[in-house]
């Protein structure tokens, strides 16, 4: 009997057909084989006339080859936003083949997700004050409400193009600006006069493309910022479950904690112990964060359609309040390997595969009239 088939849909990073997560896909193909799932990788560029020129990994000799395969019965979409013709090709693929069974559908942009979460009263205490930037006035009004704010691209990932603007402690008519450019490089801290803030921001193209968010005080005693990355996934029973939560500490002079931007991962308990002295409060934070992660995941799936995993970036202030900074629908797993948690890392790889098998079995049962 043939195995159920799962196609991992991704995008090449360049014209030389480089894969961003090849090592991860190798592990998933190996794990899939153990579970009885046939897994291969493809991009929209590899599809022609309903046939896929698939990338297949062979663990026995550690090599990738090409095989012509039918379009897969199930798709695990790992495609991230790019400014390229490849991304436009992806949008056309999703439109043409939208009838296929996807484990996960795209989320909307950060501003839309924030607005949707804000519609429910129970999420509001966990949402930082956030506005869409439609002009300089939006940024200045937020700076009147908060000592510092973050400006984030509504479609950005990995800390690219993020700015932190703070009211200057040395000049009442200036702002201290730090951040990262669109290539993730840390920009030199600068003092921008209030009169030229608008022209500075226009150079970043923030109007309509950025949100402005209150800056939560997250600096450790060494001056580095920190937050937490929680991975929530569907398990082999179709239920949302927290796979793990890991602390992240930013690079020196960085306003973000992203690992690709030079940050480092550390166990949540270890980092939280440095931040919250009361053990009972730490226990409460753990439980509340897990409830929030599952609740948010369920809500977003109801709002946007099929999802199988989400990464939540969480901030915890000195009082123990948990704040949801943003949601990532295409999470990486390296936070677990960086802290040496082999079990959580393997679970992060296998849960989408186990969920795919559950979907396959459920579909078969439905077609047989068993459910």
C-alpha cells in the first residue's frame, strides 16, 4: 500500500536554487520515513502541468536528487515573504491550487493580526499599544504616550528594518534612534532633531507600511534586550499544544533579540529567574503564557483557516505581565537546538508530520463515511 504523501512547499533564496532550510528538510524527510510518510520538497518553479520536479533526499548516501512526482495530496507551506518574482510565482500557485489540502494557510500582516486579536477583550491586556503609521503625527502621538516606541514593517521578518525611537534624555527637542536596516545590520545610534524626524522616517518609507508600538522595558542589567519565543503546534490528534518556550537575548547594541541578528537562545527558566525574583510568580507566568499561546493559535486558525504551527514572540515586564509582540506563521526551530534541548527540537520537527498523518487518516475516514 502506498504511503501518504506530504510536499514541503518553499521558495528558493536565489537564482542558483539555494534552499533556506535544507538541513531541516533532510531531518523531516528522515522522520517522515520513520512514521510512514513520504515527504519531498518543491517550489512553485518546479511545477509544470500538474507534475512536480521534486527534490528528494536520500539518507543512505546523504544526497538530494530530482524526481518527477504528481502534485502532493497534502502541502506544508514553508514559503516566507520575499521581494522577488519567485514570491509572485508563489501567490499564483496558491491561487491556482488553493483546493489542495494545506496544513497551514498564510496569516495576514502584523497590523491586521493585531486588529483581529484586539476584537476580543481577553487578548487586550496582552497587546502592546499599537497603531498603523499613516503619517508623522501617529509616531509623535505615540511618543507623547510612551517614553519609547518601536517602528516595525507590517510584513517584516527577522528584525529587518526595525527602529526604536525614544525621547532624548539630553535634549527635549530631539529623539534617540537605534535600529536595524533591511539587511538586519545594526545602524549607528543617532540623535535626530524633532524638526527633521519626519524626513528621516520618510527615507524608511514608513507611511502605510509600518506599525508603531510601545516599547516594553526589557533591558537586562547588561543592557541587552530579551524576550521569549514560544512554539505552538498541532499534535498527532489535531490539537494545539505548546512544544516549548525559549528565552532570547539580543546582541550588544541590538534593539531586537532575533537569533539571525546575532542574538542567542537560553532556557526560559534560566532567563526568567534573572528577571522575576518571586518563584510563585514565575510559575504563574509559565501557566498563563501556555494558555495564551494555545488560545491565540485557536483564534487565528478560526479567523484565517488551516494552521498547524505558530511562533509567538512574548515580552514579560517586571510585574510579570505577558505581552504578545508578534506572531510568526513560519517558525524556525533552532532556538531548541541552541539550548541543547534535543527532545523539543525533534518534537518541533515531527509534530507537523504527525498532524499530516492525522489529517490523511481523517480524510480517508470521511470519504468512507466513517465520520
